[in-house]
C-alpha cells in the first residue's frame, strides 16, 4: 500500500479526494491536513483525524495530493519532492510552463520555479509524460473540459489556423471553492446565470492556450466566457471552432482518440453532452455538431469536482506508480460512491 497525504483536505476537492480514496486498493490515506478541522475525525476513516499543517510532515509518505491555493502549493510540492514523495498538485502553481507565464496570469513571482515545466496531467492525451513522473500539474476544471475535445483536433491539424476559438462555459458553484463569498451565497446565485471574467481575462486562458499552441503553433486566439450556474456541481463547455477538414474527419479523430478510454465518451451524432449525465461520475462526455460548412460546435460536460479535479488527480497518481489510470475509480463507481452525498 502507498501511504498518502491530502493537504487542503477540508475544501470541496479535498473532501472529494478523501471520498474516492476510501475505495482505492493500493493507496492508504495516512494524513488529512486541515487547520479548520484539526482534531475532528475524517468521515469514512474511523481511525484518522485531521491535523494542522504545522503538525503535518511529508517524510514517510509515498504520495501527496495538494488541494491548497495557488501561491502556496508550489513550495509544498518542492518540500515533498525533496524527501522522495510523489506529488499531484491540484492548484495552478505547476500548470504553466515558465515562471514568466505564471507571473503574467497570477500576478506574483513563482514560489518554486525549479519545478517548471511540470508534466501536465491530461491523462488520456499525455500518458507517456505522466507515467513514473515525480510530480504532476493536475489541469484546471475549465481547461479539462475544453482541451479534451480540442487537443485531438489541434494535434491532427483539423482546426483552421488563426481563427478564433470561442468558448461559452458554465460551472456549478462548487467551482468557486469552499470559502464563503458574497457572490456564491444562495440568495445571490439562485435564479441567476452570471458571466464573469469574460473575453481573455480568466486565468485559465493562459493554461488552455499553452497546450493548444504546443499542439498547433498557428492556432487562433481563445475567447473564453465562463459563467456561474446555480447548481452545486457540474461543468459544461460549448466550443465554436472553424474546421479545415470535413466534420466527419473531426468526428473520426475524436472517436479514435478516446475509443479505448473508459472515462471519455464521444457521443453519437445527434446526441448532446449534458451535465446531468456526468454529475458525480468520473466521466467526460463530448458531442460534436455541424453549424455551417466549416464551423462545428463541440460540447463537453464533466463534473468539476471529479474529472475536473479529484478523479483526474487519482488517474494521474496511478500513472505515477505505473498502474492503470482507472485503478480505484472503477471500484468507486461499482460501490455506489457517486450516490454517497
């Protein structure tokens, strides 16, 4: 059994990780770190209590999940790696390839630039880079929902060069994090649909364009408009792209890319991805529709706390130890974990 620690365990992502890790056959949670819950018993772990960060140590752990804020995670990752623990960082600290890009989007100096560039944890698309890695940047929820459908098309030259890619994305309130904020209170959210940081302002633009430009240097600019949905969880991205080849070619590429991937499903022609069908699962659903002769509409639905965070983190951790990326997650679904809330 690999000994595991979860930092930032009281947040939505940390709680989701603890829930999923209960069913993992090879990972055993030894530490759940949370200053706010210190001393309380971890639900589902009768012999484990939360501890403060001051009392938590990386020594003796095989694997660390960091569900800590950007700006704090990178230094923790450096300390964990230095004592031989593998790290999956669920913050943004390791996602951008250079300290300069990080400073551009996050407005402060990178805390551990020697860790960059880190392997970027899109499991179904970059498995070779992730297998046996010492540390991995877990992708953001919005980038996951956008890059899963777009990257195979960019890699195969199916997108028109220099044409804007327009993304209209909507996320449940849990995507805003566990810390109470006025704009996420029930009375502020209920009965509304709120756009925020639209255009090219959201920090995830840098992360998404970085991966697209690696696959296709002449890819067009991203126009990204996220919205806050009045639901607890789930994320849906609607993506408008100009194709350089027939839509049938685009569909063939997506279907062949994910044909053997149990957690990513390309829907048949005529069906559309919906949040309802992915909430509380580890899956991503992708649909592809024709708008005009050269414009296609991609829709990708994921659970922002699962495929957009915790379950993808476990997939990455599995590859770090060179075991099938589905380990512990198929078991979680079989045991009804998805219905435990």
